[in-house]
């Protein structure tokens, strides 16, 4: 049972009962129709083909290529390995550095390091929270092997600027479009920009394949090489065509789940939009919290709910997150700490990144996805109003917080 607090003593962080029994997280965890998932699964089960480019992988790749309006789609066991293999294949031979934002996905620098290259962190644009032509340009040097454009979790990065820059400097451009699988730019769906784009089919992402990832491109040679690479480098029985093959294939049951998720996508986007609009409605009158707006012209998936903690919010971001988390509202600091502050086991190029440092302290990702319903959002936002209105008392009762 949910009860919004009637006294500060009832806050879970002060020993009261949490608002939620079941944690409300930021993970999408979309659950497509079970019957539909089973129907797809029957196809590979009856064909007795479980992996190695079976009927569902072929169907999924064809549908995703169509969805993203590209000539090719190549699936992988994860977004991580799709990125790693694409970086490795696209990087200019003999060069070492991959330019990427620091305010981004937690494992991004590790991915570059697995390919034997070095992350070179760049700034982000404070308006988009993503890298753009200006922030990338200042990092380009004779060692630059590849530019990685990464879309933020709300909105898009500077597609046109990065494309023009990559062209001007003759440097390959790869987009991590994991968080923008649905979006369009200039009425063209994300997927065909740069040399290639990468997506994930992980359970917390827009399309749930349990795990998985894929690349879209119009470059037939790249697609062929990556398809070889993910499957041991085999080209026909016992013919190993690549000196550096590995196993990074997606299998049939994951493809079945991804296909069922794809069938559900339009409905999902409508549900996400409803959740986003409820947050909008209930946070509009809350001082100190700014909800990041989706741009409807980009035809977004509305999956993520991101809020900025402004100067007039009465608690620090960290305290706010702790108070929310105690209620099992699993809000998270957005991409924090940024990658350039993490200890790594490999070298990285770290210029001064004051904008990233500042922004990395300001944003909160709020619960969203399939397990968050409308009454949950009303409870979450009501509780945020409660925190705001009782911030002085809450502050006094909590151990002192050094960050504000
Ligand atoms: C999750 C994520 C990945 C990695 O995808 P996995 O399928 O989980 O390996 C890469 N980039 C971004 C932006 C992500 O959010």
C-alpha cells in the first residue's frame, strides 16, 4: 500500500516504511505479448536451428534494416560487442585515439580499450548533453582513429555537425544510438548516419531481446566484414576467412524476444509518452526541478525521464537521490561520475572538462519503463513535492551533506 508521508518521521530514510514495495527503477524492462514471443520461438524450435544465422535472426535483421531505413543490419550478442567490433573495423589503421564524450554510458571507454585503442574524452554541449562538432574538433590530432558520436538519453547529438567534420577531416564516424533507436533526424530515422550506428537489445533498452545489440549501415563491405567477424570468421564450412574472428553472435531465442518487442513498439511508445506527459504535468509546478523535454519533431521513444536539479532546489542532488532511493524510488545520478574521473586499467587522454564536471553533478534519471504505472508517477512526483516543501526539516534530520 502506498501512503504519501504525513510527517517527516515517516520518510524511509529516517526509518519509516518505503512508499513502494517493489522498487521502481529506470530500466525499461518492456514485456511483449508472451503468446507472440512463443509463436516466434516455435519457428526456430521446429526448424531445430538455435543459432548461426537462423530464420529469426534473418527476419529480425531484415525488419530492423527496414525500420531504420538502411540497407544492412548485423546483430550481435550485445551492444557492447557491436560497438567494440565496429570501432575495431572502422578505425583508421595505424591511428590510436577514439574521441568520445566523458559524460556518457559507463562502459564506453572500456569498449575502446578492448579494441586496443585509447579513449580521448571530449566536452559536451550543455544544451544537448552530447558531443558536437566544436567539442570534437578541438580533440582531433594526427593520432585520431575514429569519432564516436553518442546520443544522450533525451534528444539527439549534433548529427549534421559531426558528419560534416568527419567528412572534412576524413575520419570515420560511428554513432552510439542505443538511446535513440526510435528517433528521427530531418524526417529520417536514426540508423543511416555516419559510417554506421549501434543499438542495444538489452532488457533495459527500448527493444528487449533479453540481451543483444545490432549495427545498421549502408556500407555493404562493412556489414559483410562484421557478420564474418561475429561468427568465428567462418565463411562456409572450415573456411576461416578472417585472422581475427570471435563469437559475438545473437541467438534465435533472443531474436524471438526482440521481434515480439518490435511488434509492441508502437504501443510502447504510446505508453512511454503517457508516462512522460504525467511527469511533465506533475513536475511543472515544482520549483528547482526542470524536466528535460523531448522534441516531438524527432518522433522520440519517450523512454527516459531526465530532470535537472536547479540552484533553487533546496537539497543537494546526492541527498535527493538518497531520500528517493530509500523509498525504493530508484532514481539515479545521470552518467555520474563522468568517465574521466573513473580509475581505469588503461591509458586515456583527459583534457580539462569543466562543462562535463559541472553537468555531471546536476541531472537525475527518474523511474520509467514498463513497471512504472500512472499511479506510481503520481506518487513519485507527489513525494518530490513533499521533499521540496519539507526540505529544511529533512536537512536537519539527515547527517550533514558536504556537497551543498
Ligand atoms: C547499454 C548501452 C550500451 C551497451 O549495450 P549492451 O547491449 O548493454 O552491451 C552502449 N551504449 C549506451 C549508450 C548504452 O546505454
